[in-house]
């Protein structure tokens, strides 16, 4: 298994996440083929180069994140976001990062065929009991590296690791934050979690087209809506003009306007069909 690990380190919180990554690396030593982008080398440019050259099957990321970004060294840019997510198509992405499962993870799973492990909320921890947070966060990838391929079972392993940690700690804040992290955990994979669309248009597309609805870009959706609305307005204008000329009999005649509009609509349907066939292959 070829694994690309990305672990920036540039503030107090990321010192802990970097330490947790080092423990993870030690736990799976000898079980994976590993390439690393650590600290200053964890840049977007190096990440994209490693994807092209090393061609990993799995991406492991430990550091800060947001709803649509996994941060690079320094936190001012992203190693992975919606603009270069296509380069990680069909890979396993195992992230210990705040919020990234909310949008980035959902898009990775539904639009690019990735497995995505992450969190929909902030990943919070206490320094006093950091080893318990580390153990729970690392447990899923350790299980995967040891041969577990059922992501539903991996999710259960992680939840159980959080539960054991909750029972083991004495500090009330540690218990509360472990519960928070456990409940924020998402494993977007078959037999595990499935993302829910927040955008009404996206929900409509998913309802009408199933998983294909996740792959339709907003630009295409808006363009189709503009076309259909404009097409309807044009039809109404032509029908009104013909009605004033000769009533419904004139409208129902095989006018050149209707032939032209029919050809335009046919062309639109063929283009949409071809687009959907293409995105099915992604």
C-alpha cells in the first residue's frame, strides 16, 4: 500500500498533531510504502508533485483544516481543496483535521470516488490527556494498515476507541471533548456514512439523479437553469406573437420558429446526456 503522508507543523496545536502522526507512522511501520511531506516540505506544489510521481493509493493528513481545505505549512494556503481535489480521485484520504469532512470530504466521496475519513466539527483535545485523543484518531488507519477493508467496521473501531478513551480519562473536559470528536467523526465510504447535501439545488439533483447529482458542478446547473428559463420565455414570446396573428390555429402550424426551437432543445438534451455519461466515468 503506497501512502503519502502530509503533516505540517507551525503552531502549538499542530505540534500535537505532528506528534500524533509520528506515533501513527511508528504503529504501521513495515506495513506500508511511505512518502512524507513534513513541516516545510508540506506545500501544495510538493503535494501535487508527489501525487504525480509517487502515485499513492492513500493520503494521510494531520494538521489544521476547514470545511473546504487541508492546510499547507504556515496555514496560508491549502495542500488540498476543491480546485485540486480531482487529482486525488479514487484515493483513500485519512485526515485528522477540523471540519474538512463537511464539504471537502463530501465532495471527495460523491464527486471523485474517494474514501474520506475526517470530522465535520473542530477536532478538540486537552493537552493533559492528548494520548487518548491521539489513540482514537489513529485507530482507524492502524486497522486499515493491518488489513481491515470494511469501512463500516473501521468506523466502528474508531467509535469504540473514542468510547474506551472516554471511560479511561478522569478529567470532565477531556470526556466532553472526546464525545464531541467522536460525534463529529465521519467515514464517507460504502457501508459507512453518507454525506447530506446542504444546497437545495444539490439536494434536488441528488433526488433526481442519485449519486450523479453530486458530480454536477454549480456552473453547469446554473447554466442549465438559465437556458431553460430563457427557452421558456422565448417560447412564450413566439406563441404570443403567433396568437395575435391567427389565434391557436396559427400557433399549432409547423412554423419555422418551432422547428428551430425543437432543434435547439434536442441539441441541449444531447449535450446534457453526454455530460452525464462523462461524469459517470469520473
